[in-house]
């Protein structure tokens, strides 16, 4: 069985999209493959995002995640944009939606915790919609 590929896309691929990729792998890895990317990269991903995701979900993003360009990931079936306003990158796909998340960068832990919680809920909802074939039915290989 080939799993659906979901790309979480933001301009810099350093905070929200990285959090979504990490949570997608942990919470929905049995249903879809998670990737994150942007149109620009940062030298490192947001340290507050790394710390909060480690505290809340026991995921060490520092060891497994790095800022990537959209050209660095496989062609996705589903693209989820984080809420990038006018600079949201375009990536061809079968299904696309925007989660409209405010960037917590530069804010306190409460903002990062709230963003992580919202992403968790949205990942679980996306997982359910894909499982129920409401979005891009799961492909079976032959």
C-alpha cells in the first residue's frame, strides 16, 4: 500500500510546518507520510518549537528535522499551508487547504503550546478525513 503524501508548507519551513510534520509522523504515520517545506530555508528550525514539541510530545525535532525547500520533498498528494498570507508558496497537488495558523515565533511558550495543540487537532481531523476517504482516497499498490 502506498500512503498518501502530505506536505505542510510555509515560507521559511522553520516553525509551524516543522511542528506539523513532526506531529503528522507521530499521530498519523500509519495513514499518511508527512513532509514539510518552504520557498526559503533558515539555518535552523525554531528552537522554541523544538523545545515545546519535545516537552509535549517527546519528539526530538532537533535530530530529525531541518529546513527544506519545496523542491527537496516528494510530489505531495495533499498540501496544507500554515497561513502564510500573501507569500504562501504554491505546490501542485490533488487537494489543498490552508490552516490559517498565526506564527508563534517571538512570542511566549503559551503561543507555541496553543499552536501545537491546534496542529494536533488538525492532524487528527485530517487523518480521519483521509481514512474515511473524504480526501484523496488511500492508494493501493499492485
